[in-house]
């Protein structure tokens, strides 16, 4: 939108001056001295959220009441006990926003088909996507057995297109979905402006197909797709994704967003490199199993790296996974279990790939630092979508840090979930990926 800043400034000057030309001049001077020059704004000036916030602060200082700011991005949650009641409560909380797009995350304890249908019933005019979880996040709250949602009004989101990639285990339908996106935008996916578009991906967390899908996305576009693998409250039985009232397994939901505000994608993990490198020399990539590192049985090689007897080595899986190092940055590969002398990993490993053994750092401190840095850089965060690995969630729970972690997001409109994996360029583990809107 455009012209809001001009309108607000005119209202400040008119309210303080009461039509007196001299008071209008002095009021304008006061506004300039507070850092905003009214002459630089007209009815076509874009509504920069940082400037709007600054003008509202000036109005308050000058004791000029302005109409309440319409919330363009709003997170809500429901702890009701049935899909219909959950959807109804969310709709009631969002009655003050004309939702263009709804993103929701829900406990797998709710009947999925009923929940998907209820969400579409209560938000018939919105595009809707969602998935099941291993725990839900909203603002500073860490929840279980809930449904959390974030609504985007047209003031925040210029356009959205949704597509479903089905039959993940046997096909790769990303090109078909992207063809539909191209018809929608009238542009090739490879030509879309990376500063104006961003993608979301929610994918069946038990499909084992995350790498295949993310690899094809990376082949066909430069637009960043960020997201998480759907979960089922640690049952490891079946996970679901949702799109516009329909429920899917063995599928991924993609959303192509064109925000009206600025945005940034964040990847953060709490590990550092030990400089111990293991080379995968015999691998079953499809099953995510490594048989040998450096020509030695994987179990023996890992135990040697963590300096423990082989029978105790698995105790280090959570604290010392592997990292694929790119520009000194780890892309974490979480460790699942030993299968005799082989090692099952939560991400595909290619034969010949060199992996660094990692060691843990403080999740709360690391996340606090990156969010604070973003606040200082951006000045204002109007919304944050948070994909947080379930293993990070387990660590936070074990260390009694959940409350402290939640406080990091207390003043940011936030929605998220505990995932079975995170998507950023590729598929990663024990990481938080976030989409931040300014």
C-alpha cells in the first residue's frame, strides 16, 4: 500500500495546528526535528513499516491520537479438544483481520481430515496450508495438543500461490507445481525476483524424500524455500500436510509468497566444528545409511571420533552429530541409530562426502544473539515463522530452558512447530529455520 505515511503526517499537523498556519509550520518543524520530513512523503510514497512505526511514535509524543494500527500479520492459538472447536476459536480470534493466507500447525492428536475441512470452513476466502507437529510454538508459548495459526492480511501479502507435490516416494512433481506457479505469476520460476518472492515448504516428515524435493526446487529456481518436515508427536507412524481443506500424506505443500514488506530467511544451529573429519566411503544413500567412514565400519569410526567405546558411542548422537561444512557454516546431519556396524542418519549422505564432527553450543544464547542482531538490523519484525527441530526441542526440555527460549520471541508475532527436519537450500537437522517479515 501507499500514502499512509502522508496521511498520518497530515493528521498530526492538522490536529496540532487547528488550522492556524503558524502552528502548522511549528508542528512541521517539530516533526522534522524528530527525524521525519513531511515534505518527502506524498500519496504515492510506499508504507515502509519502520517509517510508519516512527510516525506513530511521533504522534504519541505530540499527543495526537491516530486510528489504531490494523494488524497485517497475527498469530493465534487454540487448546480446544476437537477440530471444529479449534477452527472456530481461531476464526473468532482472527475476526478483526481479513485473512488472505492462513498458515497453521497442529498436534497429530486431532483427526487430520476433520481439522483440514474445519479450517477451510471457517476461513473460506483464505488460502490455507498447514501440517502436523511434535509440539507447537506461538509467541513465547511452547504448547502441546494445540492448533496454532498465523493470518496474513492483504496489507502484508500481495500474492500467494499454493501447490501440492504428491507421491513423494515414487515421483517428483515439483516441475508440475512450478508450472502452475509460472502460469499464476506469468514469469518463469528461474526469473522471479529473489527480493520480492519467498517460498514455504511443509513436507511429510516420514517420507525420506526431503532431499529429492529440495534438490529439484534448487534446480528450477533461485527463490529460497524454507520450512519443516511434518511430525506426529514423536510416534513416527504417519504425518500429514494440509492445503485448502484437503489432507495429504506422502506429499509436500509449497506456498509461493510475495510479501508487501521486506523479509529475511534465517538458519541457526547450536554447534561448532571440532575439525575432526570423516569421509563416507560406503553408503546406501536411498536409505540414509553409512556403512563405512574412511574404509572403517561406521560404528567403529564414530566411536573413535567421540573417544568412547563402541557400546557407548550412541550416547553422543544428540550432542555430536555431523555437519556438512559450507563456508565454515555447518549444515547438520542428525544421527538416528546404529544398525550393527552401520550408522543410520536423518539426512542423505553421498558417497565420498566429508563430514565434520560437531560439538554443542548454547541454544538459548545462540538463538537470542541472532534474533537480537535481526532486530537491530531490521528495526522492526512484524512476523516470524519458526521451524524448530524436535531434537532441539528435546534438548531444551532436558536442560530446562524452554521458558527462557520462549522469551526470545515474546515481543515478536511468532508461530512455529517442532519438526522432523528443516528445509533451507536442502534438508538439515537439529536446526531452526525461520522466515522473518519486517
